[in-house]
């Protein structure tokens, strides 16, 4: 066997590892490329930024029964409209926070009612209906019917009807007299005139017009009137008190606080008598001797922005004038200090009789 020289053997050792080293290097490069992030292996466009951090994982949406949408923080708020607002309004009506008629509009009145309900129940009084408010309201009320939601009202069982007699009928008639739906004496008999008065009252208040008093009619009537006195129920009219001596000369509006009456007196002769009401304890009608200093036929209060037709001013902003509120609600209310008259035709006549400078005497008889 031929011997290999020392130089030849060294050369063989030098050449033997090269293919292995090359293959090893190629393997390292391939492995590095395979483990690189996708974003580094795809063209992101000219000038695209690169990052060495891994991308944020995006969770898959849950599909199925557990993916029901989470309700917004507020279920109902001002400006909303629709059947759910009607339901809200009727449930608030059941708790005496709103009138019976629903509008389907979440307006300022509805928000105030919601806020009042929330405050009374210890909830944040936002006036916006969130889940807690709605749940509490539902627990305390019954589900409205279709007719209740859409103001399709049906008469309730009759409480009083034509042919009835007695003190409760007198109470009804006296209340109708207070708000000028019934005129003349209280009879204690539910007759055709009483039926017509009840029907008119119902029609104006959008109550089913039957002429029969049900609970809805009675509740609305009692809310607008005061409990009548025995005298009112039995046609016992108090005699006006004695005229104040200051009323006996010249022309005078003689206003008697004792009998809620006002008399137009000319040289001691009573020409006309009127039912009147006065101011409240906070805003009383002033007493004493005054003169009419201004007549204003179509006056509107600049302070209270209320109508004061046929106003005869006698002391600052206080005047004798016709009052639509007195005509509608009777003595259940009060003026802001004025002498209110509820007889429009009578006041229209009086306005033309009274002159600037005529006396106004306000007194207790």
C-alpha cells in the first residue's frame, strides 16, 4: 500500500470539513427565516415601520346564547319616543307621578317624574331611566294594556248616575257649580241637567263621555275643586255684610273680605254684586281705601306672566279683574293679591262703568 506523505495528509484534513460547514450555515439561515414574524416576511409597503414585538392577539367574538347584547347604561332618556316611553309613562301614572294620558314622548315632564320617583326610592335622581330604575318601577306596577298605552279609555263602574239622590249628589252638584259647569240651585237629584254638566266636564278632560260619574271622573273633579260647605250644598247664601261707611258716597268698589263679595255702589245704591276671591297668606290682598289709577282691558302680568283681563288697578300691582282660573277652579286657588272675579259678562259690564279715580274699599264687615 502506497504511503501518503505528511503534506498530502494535512491537505486532506483541511478540505474534508468544508461541505459540512456550508451545509450547517445554510441550515441555520433557514431555521432563522422560518421563525421570523410574519410581518418581517411580507412586504408591508415602502417605508412601513417594523417592530420586533409580537402582534397583540384579538379575541374571537363569542357566538351563541351568551353573546346577548349588553344594554346601554340608560334605557330611556329625554328625546326618546315610542311604545316603551308610553309604558314608562303609564307605570308612572299608576304611582301618581304623571297624568293618565300617555304621549310616547320623553319630555321634560316625564324626566321630572322619573327624577321624583328615583329620589323617593333612594336612587340617583338623574331623570334618566337606567336598569335599576326600570326594574324598581316594574316591580311596583302592573303591565299596561294596549288600550292604556294608547289612551283608549273605557268607563269604569258607575258611582253616581241619573236618578240618584242624596248628599253625595249634592256634593257633586256643588262642585260642578264651583267650576261653572252647573248653574242654579243644588237639588240633590241627579237629573238631566246634572247629566249634561257631567258630560261636558268629561268631554273637556278627555274622559269617556257618559254623563255618569265613574272613579276617573270623580277623581278629576275633586282634584279641581274644594269640599263644598253645608251652605253651598243646601243653597244657603250668606247675606253680604254691612256696607263700609266709605262706600256710601260717590262711586265705589266695595270689597268685603268677610263674605267674599264685591259690590259696585253709586251714592249708596248697590248696582251689582260679585263673588270674589283674594290673595294667599303669603301674598294677601291689601286692605284700606284706594282709588282706581289704571284701567287695562287686556292686561298680562309682567311679574307672573298670567292673564289679567279687564283689570282695574288700585294698589301697586293689585287690581280687580276677571280670573279664568277662578272661573275654572273656584275657591280652591288664590290670587297673587288681586281681587279675582269669576263672572266674565258681569266684569265686562263693570269695566265700562268704573272710571279712573273711583274708590276701592277693601275691608272686613
